[in-house]
């Protein structure tokens, strides 16, 4: 769909000697374009020419067509533009060569141009990096914090801070999602983008149920219980993956009784 535009861009970028390499990420890298896909482009640049390239980015966007508006992700030096009548979104991220060491995210991009082969070597090393299952101590501490946040939400609710309670319960749901991604040995953004394919129907349903939709007392209590069930489910998933039991030093029934007592006030 956008192949001709990318080829046009690559032809233009090769004229700029400060660019060492070009890589496509996301669906741009896989070639699985959709009408509503972004075009994600990384430009590897010589350190001394970095500022020079930054100034050229507005012109580089014009290769794709008429620019409607541009912005910059902060604090990241990644630029975006919406282009043409269909508002095609193009993202360009300039990266200094000195910033590059082999790391997990580099494994999933596609190198389109590599002036001297240096970036290809870093890319190959990155492909060997695998995310590890969270360590036992980290995991135990995480789930203890989830218990603490449940009580934080309840204490705020009984003090009349209903929005805070609702917000905290949704933070718990999000934190549990992020940790499940770690257990599945992927980044949270990978799980978010592929949730429909990776999560089971049971998991999808549990996450939807855990979300707190209002600060009505019944909804707060419902969400609290759903988040607790989700937490216990993810604990079980970890134990199966790690092939060992989590020894969480607290009395869950006592904590639940205290939660129920708070919400009855």
C-alpha cells in the first residue's frame, strides 16, 4: 500500500551522508500494512551530524506528500507528521550511533539500508537477547504491592476520595497487565498490540471485568473483587511458568476481611 512512498523516501535519504542506516519498525518493518497503519522509520546517524539531521526532518516528511501538521514525542526525540488527505501518519526517530548497543527492541526492526554494515552487526546481537522471567523476589514484592494498592483504594474511598479509588483500581489492572507481559516474556506494548491473539478468552474477560467504570460504591467493590481474582490468576500463571510456589508472607483472608470491613462503612 505504501511501498512506493517508502522507496521514494529511501532514495532521498541515501543522499544524506550523515545517515548511517535506515530501519523500519512495527507494521512498516513486517510489511503488513493496513489502511490505518503508521509508517515507522528509524534513522541511525553519526553523532557529529545529529543536530544537522534534526533540522532536515521537516523536509524529509515532505517526501511523503503535503504535511498537515507535525509534533514531537517528549521527552523522546521522535517526530511525527500527518500527511495528505488521508492523514497518513509518519514517525521518524533519529538515533545517534553512540546510543546503540544490542538490546531487545532492536531485534524486531527491519534494516533497509546500512551504509557500512555496522548496524547489521548490532541487530544480529540484539536478536540473541531474550527477556527473562521476573525473579522470584521481584515477583513476590510486586504482588505484595498489589495488595497494598487494593487497600489504598479502599481507604481513599471511605474517606470520600471516590475518583482516587476508581483511578487506583484501574492502575492495579494496568500494573497486572504489564506484569503478565513480563511473565509471557515480552514488553507490555507487544502484548497490548497483539492482545487479541495472545491473551486467552478467559484472560481478556478478566481484564475487562477488572476495569472500574465509575466511582459508584457497587462498581468500586465489584472492580476490587475482580482485580483480586485477576491478581490471584496471574500469581498462578507465574508459578506454572517458574515451576515453583510463591511464598507471599501475608494472610490474604485477613486482608480481604479488612477490605470488606472498609467498604461496609
